């Protein structure tokens, strides 16, 4: 829903599907027991996979879905070499809706034939900060650069999609980036003269069962002359 037709022209939706044998007390989670299956689509749509498995065993089905560059299957925003350690690539910055992604993991006992439907969910919390008085700032003081600093509470930088747990915590993270009204948020709130998105990011979150996850951050806004607003 966050993509315009122009943005869909830049990206494909990629599904990655892996299966792990968990019959022996989860001792075989290092490597999938089937070759990874990948499918891409040039717009949103569900998908399906078919494969043969030895019956009378329990398996873990894992699916990860994210965005890749149009016409490719190559990692764009996340390193997915191992679904047990999915991490955001180092050059990926905030203010990028293509960071959105979904996953699911489920243990299934395969007795004979199965036909299983899986629903994917976000592994993130989303933070979006919108200035609602942007039309009131001083002339020649247009927001141009932002620094956002996360502190005090851990920010998780990877996801173990086999367990659903966020991992690899960092205590302090700083982002610095340029902004322009209407980019990339050219619809919705930002079409109003008083509104402008100043910060938006997807942050790996622990499962809901682990309880609420506190996030602390500060922001500093600079104008086009590098003066603090």
C-alpha cells in the first residue's frame, strides 16, 4: 500500500522459502534440508510453493518477503544469506519504504500430503515523525538535513526468522540524511502544506509475547544553510 505505480516500476516483491528438519529436537537448524525456493512479482500478490518431503517428520517452514530491484532476485536492503541471521545492509538509510518486509515461521508435522496456508507479518516496529507546522517556519528555514540518534535502549539490527527473535543489539545508533518535502512521501499527510515527514524507519522488534519494547531517540533538524531549526 505504501508504493505508488512509479515506485512499483523500480521494485519487485521477493519471497524466499526454506524448510528445516526439526524432528530431532531442533538439532538440524544450521542448514535447510531443501534447496531455497525464490519467487518474485512486479506487484503485490500472494504466492505458493510445492515440494516433496519425507513423511512422518516435523519440519519448520520459514518464509521471508522483501523488496528487490526490478527484474532481479539480489539482496537490496537485507542480507538474507542465512534466514537465521537477516540483517539490514550497511548502506541502507531511513526514509525508505522499500525497507518494509514480512516473515513467518511455523513447525508442521508432515504425515502425508499437506496443503498449508501461512500468513506473513512484519518483524518491525515503524517510527514516523511528521512536522505538522511546517508552513509556519521562518522564511529560508526549510528543513534540509536531519540527525536522529537512538540511545539508552538497544536497537536490534538482525532477525532470526527461524525463531522470530530480534538479535544483534546496539546501544547507540545515529542516522544523518537529507530530506525534501514530498520525497519519498508525496502522498498522504505530506500533500498538506502544514505537514512534512522528518523521519521514518523500520526497526526490528521482539515478538509481542516478549512485551513492549521502549525506543528513545532525539532529532536535530537543520536548514539549507546548516543552521539548527
